[in-house]
C-alpha cells in the first residue's frame, strides 16, 4: 500500500508523509566525527607528488586530490578522525600529524 | 527513499562511528565502490552494523537489512530468492559479516548457503575477534593473540575459513587485504560476477583490538601479507592461485611486534606459528 | 468448481499455501511437519507451484530466509514443529518486530525433554509472547481455512503481524479427513496478490531495515505491535464473516457450543475441542447441563468474547495441553481467569493439565473433567493433572549397590 501510493506520488512530484511501522532508517547522515581528532594531518604541498595514496587509504574517505591547485590535498575537516593513516602511507613523507589544539 | 542530510563521495557516509584507523571502514567503502547502488546488504550485529546507523539515520546509501548474528547467509539467500522470483537477476545480494558471525555462530547458515548454490556474495571482514563487544576471542583469533577471553594468548590455531568454503566446492572464494586494494577490488568484481555463491575473506586490522596506533593500519596489513600471517590467494572454479608470492616470507615476528596483542608471545610459540605458516604457504604454492 | 478431497492436516496446509501462490519456500523437515516440506518441494519440482525452494539447513535459517524473501515483496512459506519452532524463537521476534506478515503452519508437538514425537501445545505456547497471532485448528478443514484466512488477517495494513496456524501433531497432521477445497479463482479473489504495505528491500528505492533503535523509540515500536494485535481482533472478525459469506463455513475467534443453559463448561483449544463437543452431547443426552467453549484465536486472546460467552456460568474447566510449570496455572487458564468478571465470586475456574507428549485426550478424560468440575467443593485451585498415572514418581526404578 505504502509503496503503491509512493510510486503514484513520485509521478506527481510532491512531498507527503507516510507511516512506517517498526525499525527502519531512511535518513542518510554523517556524524561530525571531526570532533574526535587529537591530531590533524598537515601537508607540505611543495613536496606532494599528487599520487593519491593518502586519498585511497583514508578510511573516512575525506581526502580529495586537486591536481590543478597549489593546496592539492583537501580534507573534509568535519569528518577527518585524525587517524594518521595518510601520513603513514605517504610515499613522499610530506604529511605530518600536528596537535589539533596547538599552533599550526 | 533516502533523505540525504549530508552528501558523501560514495555510498557510505563520511562520519561513521567506526574507530579512527578502522580497517573495516576502508574495506566497506572499497567494496561498495565496486558493487554500486544495485546492491542489497545484510549485516549482522557487530562493528559493521555501525554502518546501518542508529534510529532513523543510516550511513549506507543502499538498501539493507540488519540481521541476527548467526543467519546473515540465510537472510541473504532468502532475499536473493525473493528477487529472483520477481525476475530480478541483476541485484547483488551482499552478506557482510565479521569473523564471529561467520566462523563461529554463522558457519552453519553459511555452509548451507554455499552448498545450496545460492547466488550471494558473502564477505567476511576478519578482525580476528569480537571487537564490537569488547575484543573477545573468536575461532578466527590467531594463535598467540591476547583478547579479553584469551588473556594469556590464544593457545590453538585459528579456524581456516578458506579451506572450509573450498571443501564445499564453492565457485569462487578469495582472501584479500587492505594491503592491496587493487587486488581486493578485482576480487570483489570477480565475486560479483560469479554465477553462484562467492566468499571473500578480508583481513581487517583493528587498532583498538590489536593494540596498535591507528595510523599503522595499512602498515600492519602489509606486514601480515609480507610475513604470510595473511596469505593472498583465490580459488576460482576448482583452481587455486596464490596472488602474492614473495621469494621468501619475512619472519612472522616482524608482524607480531607491531601489535600489543602479541606482546607476551613466547619465542617457542613464534617458531611453531612460523612453521605452520611455512608449511601452509608451501601447500598453497603446490596446490596452485 | 470447489470439490472435496481426502487430505491430512499437513496436506491441507500445503494446499492452502499453494493456492496463496507462495513464491519462496524455506523449510526444514521435522516430525510431524515433514510432509509439508516434502509436498511443497514436490509441487515446485513438478512445476505446479512457481516458487523457489530453499532447502535450508535449519529452522533458524528457514525463518530467516522467509523474512528476507518476504521483505522483497513475495509471500514466503515455511512450517515447523516442536524444537524446530524453539530454534526459530529468535527470528520469530524479528518477523513480528519488522512487521513481516508470514503465515506459518505449526504442527504442535511436545518440547524436549523427554524426547517425544507427539502432540502437545508447549511448543507454540512457549512462543505466545513472540508477537505472532495464533489460531488453533480443530479439524483438517480448519487447517485449510485458517491458513487461507491467515493471509488476509496477517497482511491487513492495520495488522501486519505474522500468524501461526497451529494444528495438532498426528491428531490432525496425519489424520485423513474430507476437506472442501475451493477453486483457485475463489482463493485469488479472497486473498489476492501479495502487496507490501510496510518496509521493503528494493535496490531502486532503498531503505535500511531493522537497525539499532534507541530507548527513546523502542517502546513506541512495541506499542505499534500492540495496536496491531488490537486491530487483528477486529480484522479477524471481519475476515471470518467475509469467508462465511463466500465459502459458507462460519468461524469465530471464540466458539461456544451448547452454552445456552449450561452450568459447567470446558474451555479448550485444538483437536481436543471436537472430543469435548462429543462428550457435551453425550452428557446432554443424560440431562446434564454442560457446554463447551473453543478458543480459535489464542493471540489475540479475546477476553471480550470469552467474558460474554461465559457469563452466568459457575463451573468453568480449562484444559491445556501444556504444563505451565512453576506457574499458578497454564497459559489458557490464566487468560480465561482474567477474562471473567471478578465480581462473581461464586464462579469456579479450574485448571486441568492433560494430553501431554501425545497422550490422547479421550472421551473418558473429558468425562472426568466434567465430573470433577461439577462436583468441586475444594478450595484448592492448583492445576489438576487429569490424566497423570498414580505411579508418576516411580516409573523408573533401578538397583544400585549400597
């Protein structure tokens, strides 16, 4: 019933609430895990070869390499947990972990 | 259906409450990157259930069901059967369970699923103990590792999932590791395309349970592969293939010393484990 | 044209599941359910039933696979008995909590230990709080009819609660009786295709089902189930009436028999209810004012109907095929006691335990119950084990060296 109604509604392109019974999740959400961070990665951009190793191994998937930019490694600070894997796997050793609360 | 509150690059949200440096988090992102949206996932309670979220919030952008600990394979088989009966032969049904839910309490339903030939992709992410309940030993905890229920180090060797599933003449089974993500992704693709059951057994370093700094997850998974503590191989339609064959394995002690859980292992035990690794590796090379 | 068939209870259950066009079957054999698993697989293998048969390795997996399958949008079928039902216990609660309206025949058999292959109700009684509706069958026709109606009741959008149709092992499961089977078109018209009315697993419209729920919402989700049971009572009444109109057989959630001027009544469930009615007729012909009350729906328990139908009756005997160990009485007795107006203190509701582990509840047993309740002057209200042997404590004796 719910599904048939929803499929009809889809075509009508309007929002309507439906009752769902029992446990289910339909809100795709992220916790702000950036608040866990004790240390944050700091990149020496001049040394970076933009190889993407840090991006590939980041468990939180919060690193993006911008080949065209000078600050070529971008982090999503809201979610970076500061695990330090990026610094550990970097073949150029150009990422260091610095105290989250200290001076950068 | 999903109400997207915060966008993510892939099918998994960024802020998941997995520990910093969690191997599982890296693995599930890579797995779902290959499998894509046309996937339904079954996850038992455990660390991976964190990805099913809490309350009305989820960290996964695919459909799924959180099952019980021992029946991931059975739920998945039922879902696959239901889809097939409605003419859907394309959706990947992914069972995604830890070592406890696979090798201990879930071995029976997994065995049934493989024997029946249900087309389910079963992934066991193996962090080698019951991590979500507080690091209790499982049958996949390696010999010598200390857990909260093997405080003096586990005295028996681990159960060998690959040999068990191969004994079912499974169409495709492989081990994988975050040490080699390209190899892992190739195997996920291969498993997805298998016409029948497929099992991937993925080594999953756990900073919290293995007592190492979160930054060392990849380093440790590489050490496991280099020492043969975790061997990369696959079983494809009756043929065994070793995917990583170094001229000689590094001493297993090099892998142990990176982790707190092997802190109290004796030299004698290390040599026994080393012998076991050597003979297993030779067996695999001969069999392939 | 509808026609008569000679079927045993298991075949009648299979016939009803077949006509409901179940699409996925996951079954594991257990005496006395096995022929359900066999016949369903025959139907699939012969191409008569277009379904996928999952030859699962346990009842736990049978229920799990059924839940998974039904969540994708098809009717899933399974059936079990005794320890098989006990093994399902964990996932029975998943089916009910996730509101997956599975219809499952349960062939009643004693729980172990001692090992027994034979009928009593302890298996399904142990699941009376698992959030499933429970109907109990008196005969083979009821097995077919209740399974068929089960789909309508369980799948109703105000109910969305799985249902057990309980049939007594061997007494019904293996007893051949003449059963009127309707035309497929009539069944189609009555229960229709399966339509998902709540959560579902569809990759084109994804959701995550059954994840962790906080204390802030758990109570509310249980409350939803409670409302489902309340609605089930009403829906069941409506379905019974509609079934009667269409198929001509009248059922009620609670059925009275010769209650009119009755002074003593036996309350029972399942196949023994037929024997009770037979004894009522015998005693009536002797001029004794007795009657019977058959509980068809144990979950939801219809205290409203029980209260109304037992009004004015002073001697009430409740027979249960389960022991109720450590309790003041058996489950059915508790329910009946709590249904009766407390004001009338002269009413005696007495509990009888019988028919355990396959022991027949005979005409003699029923007569004994009537005799006991009609002649009761004691203040002792502990359950009477009506058919226990006198040497119960000494049935095994061994010699040991001293």
